[in-house]
C-alpha cells in the first residue's frame, strides 16, 4: 500500500481511503458559503496545483 505522508503522527494518508459520502456533505456545506466567482477561483487554484500520484506499478 502506498502512503503519501500523514494527517497526524498516528494516521498515514493512503490512496483510496476517502469516505466519499462525508466528503460530499462537507463540500456541499463549503460550496453553499461561496459565490460562483470564489468557487471558480478555488477550482482554478486546485487544478493548477494538482499533482498526479505516482503509479505504484512502475
């Protein structure tokens, strides 16, 4: 299993371990507090900073 650092000293970050239901609820709450322009700015910044995780098969 590939890890990508840690959230804290005890819980490693692992690819494929996101609770999508919880994430979507949180994103809906965040989105509700933003204007369309603010959301678009965040989206652009996230897309610019995205880094493809390493392929564990290579």
